[in-house]
């Protein structure tokens, strides 16, 4: 080496490999639908193998109660064998069915209870939420229904059986999933898909107006769900959308962000571009230090190119909040509501 320095850090080598990346399935123009078909196969393969058959949902009602903004019911349903999901079904008082529904996904937190602003271990007690993460309250106050899913490795679905666990809540499940030909992100997307199965059993749901939203780890699942689940009608990922190079390939992140070979196929702008021409609101924080704004803007430019090519430029919007890694309800909701009001 000319400077005599030894290159011993693994990250330095990975940064070099990152600088050489030329994603094989990036959108470069042409027929958007044909391109989407090819990339979607790659994304689904990276998410891993999921069941070819769907077990009965076996829906159970755990409790139901009135809320100042409507009605809340806690349910459980079966996603796949030996795998149950808990969720809150939140119906707004200010609207009539059939409801627009948003599937709400928390990120790395103590669980789905944050979406409702209640305590995890005593749901009769309120919880002060930070960063506008009380997604269900945001929905109900706008006449929108919510299905708040407990994601794998979070909240009530945190690891409680394994004798020795990693201090990082997602790590064990993410590594075990990879060994089984799966990914934790793929399993979470599967749960969103089963959540849609559940919603479509309800007569009070508008099947053409089911969307998904989430912040941080919930935003990541929102992106991959939007990319692969055709029954979703709109999406609002928050503080999760950024170039791989500026974020998960250069900074510490939980293992649940990584999919085998994904960066060699496409970046985030292309992956979310699989959702075009459906409405999407990307939310970012000006000072987010783990999904830096320059990287957000770079990959959002690619997303815009795809939406423009799909004759849907106005259905793709970027909202930048004034702080860091959080959701921005007052900034984001009006943008999404406007998109949903346009035929």
C-alpha cells in the first residue's frame, strides 16, 4: 500500500464494496410495470421463504372498551403455526363504515401499546408518548380506523422463552430467521399480510382503502410491505427511508434491517418505487442521525423518477420534520389526507 497503512477494519472494506455498487435492478427508465415485476421477484426472494398456505386466523377477542374517540378492541389471531399476533382494532366515533383502515407499526419500542397511548402491562393506564408515536390516536382523531399490530420481537411478542437472549431485542430472532431461509423483516411483512386477511373478514372495512404506516423499524416494514403486498392502497413510512450507503451500510443498526444481497439489486428508492402509482408519503427528520437527510433526499429523487414515469408524480410526497428520529403528525397527516381525497 502506498501510504503504508494496514486496512484492518471490516467496515472499511465494506465501505469500499458499497462505493462500487451498481444495483442490478435500479430503475433507469422505460416500462415501469415491467421493471416492477422483475425487481419485486428480487425483493420477495431477499425477504425469505414464507408459508405457501395460510392457516385459519382463529381470531380471538381479548377485551373491548369505549374510548373518547371511538371504540377499541384487543384481539389475537394466528399468523402461522406456533405464531400468534396481538393487535388493537380502533374504530372512530366521527366516521361511519365502511372505514378507511391504517395498519400501524411501532419501531424499536416497548410495543404496539404506544400507538394507543396506554401502558403495556396495564392498558387501563395512560402513557405519555413522545414523537407523535400514538398512531392510533392520530387515526381516530381524523375519522380513520386503525389496526395496531404487535410486531415480532417487540412488546408482548418479545422473546420470553429462550433461556439466554441478546440485549438487542431483535437480534436473536433476526439471526435465527436467516438460518432458516427467512428474514425478520419478511416475517413482519407476512404478519401485515395476515392483518389484511383479518380486515377483509370485517364488513365495516373498505377493502380499497387499507394502508400502512410506521416509524423507524415500523417504517422499514412499511416500505417492504408496500413493495410486495398488492392489497395495500397507501403507505406512510417514517424515519426509515434512506440510501443504504448513508444509513444501514455505514452506521450501527439493529440486525432486522438487513436482507441478504438486497443492496446489490436495488436501493430504497427503487424498493419503495414498487408501490407506484399508489399514494405514498415519506416522512423524515431534518436532524435524524441514523437515517440522514442527505441520503433521504438522494433516494427520494429516484422514487420521484419512478412515480413520474408512472404518471403519478403528485402521489409521491416527502415531508421533512424539524427535529430528529420521530414521526411528525401535524406535518404528515394533512399531506396523506389530501392524497387520499383525490380520486
